[in-house]
């Protein structure tokens, strides 16, 4: 997985995305980061969330967990 900066030419603001191992944006992460950008969060905030979400998705993949079905117990282990 890779965090990638995205230049949004329409608003002249940088944003961030997370690319999966197939070099395609991870859709749930992409939607959330786009939301943060749309509500005018700082690019630094969006970047921090991108790196944290990349780490979380890597953790889920390593554990074989689906992000829609993760339980508190899974995180606690």
C-alpha cells in the first residue's frame, strides 16, 4: 500500500489518497479522504489520516479481516 499526494486543480488544494497493492485507490479510504477535503480540512490533516488509514488497512490485511466486519476483540488482540 502507498500513500499518494493528489493535486486537485479545480480547487488548487493538495489532497491525499491510499493506493492498494494493485495501484488503485482503496475506495472506502478514498471516499473518506475526499469527504475531509470537501469539508475544508487542512491538507496536513488529510495526509495524517491517509497514513493512519493505510496502516489500519495493512493491519486488517495481515490479520485477514474485512473492514466492514472487524470487531473490538480483533483490535484488542
